[in-house]
């Protein structure tokens, strides 16, 4: 690390991200750290969404977000190496999983949280069916059978089945006002950054030229240049910061919903 202010600021931010990544990972390895408290909003959601408990879906999503975030930061801290594309794939996974958890947990209304967790579970089963159709078609359940597994939840919560049992599109989810607000005002929106991450993950030229460091060298052909593509520490850190805010906000929302609700007038008791 050099002594210039910019390098020092980068170092401090990486140190902070590593501290938070380790804290997230330690909590993930701690028994009972994600338990839902009796009398909490999530406890109510879980009763209403049984046997596809809302908290279980969110725990799975947060685990995936934290796991990828830890890998992203650990790679930078322990190796010091910067890749052109790989970090974007890790950051993208954090944004997708973290934002989905935020999307489920965000609404103040329990009925809406249950509805969103039902959609997520239905999407999970559709994806499983698609995989089974590829390897063992005879074992694949029909879509009608999959839908029937949610009949009781839909009826008891007075949900509209046709609105719930449809695929989730990540691009639509990332436009949700609650997900957008979770990023704050200092960073680009989650959809914009997800598109950059996806572009890099799929080697799209527009993402590479717009986000990476491009050095052009003349060749013998006057109309052609040799391009050297690389990334920089500050740009990788930008991806990591977006990923961090997604993971952190998902955990904050989960903890808020899993905490026991105090009766009016009992605050601080």
C-alpha cells in the first residue's frame, strides 16, 4: 500500500469490508443466530406460510448472499489479486440473493410477505422441475401438482393464486421501490449495477469497455488495435460495496422481522 490518500482510503474500506464479511460468516456458523423469536412478525409469517416458512426462504437467501460476499472480499484480502471478470460474478450473486430477501422481507404487511415467499418457493419448484425434466422426465411433477401444494396457504391467507404462482424475474424484482431504497443514495441502483455485473459475467463488450480498464496498442494493421483489458482495485471495491449494502440490508430486515414485537407502551422495558 502506498501512502497517497486514495490508496489509504481504499485500504481502509477493504479492511472494513473484510471485518464485516467475517462477522457475517461467523454468525452464519453460530447455532441459533437466525432463530425466529416467538411473538415476532416472522413467527406470524411462518405460521401463515407453513410448510413453506417465510423465514426459511430468507435464511437460505441470506446465507447465499453472505457466502458469496465473504468469498469476494476474502479473495481480495488474502491473495491481493484482481481479476477482470470473476469478482463481478460473485458480486452479482450477492445482489441477486440479498435483494430477493429484501424484496420478501420489505413489506410492512404480513400477508404481502407471505405472498412473496410463496412466489419464491413456487419459482424454486419450477426450477427443480426444469432440471428433473432434463435428467429424468418420468420423475418430474406436473405444474398443476406443484401449484396444488400451495392451495391451503392461498386459501387461508385469501391470496390470489394467479398473481402468486408465476415466475419471478430478477430485473423486475430489482426495480421494487423497497429494494432500490435499500441501496441508499450514494451508490447506483441495484438494477443498474446488476446489469454491469451480468455484462461482465457474460463477457459483454459494452460492460467490459464501460467498466474495465482498456489499453489500446497499435498493430501492423492501421485499422486494428490490440486491446489489454484489466480491472482496478477501486472498481472491484465498487462492486464489493454494492454487494455489501445488499447483504447488510437483508440481514437488518431479517433481524427486525424476527425480533419479538413489544406491546405498545413497553418500549425500553
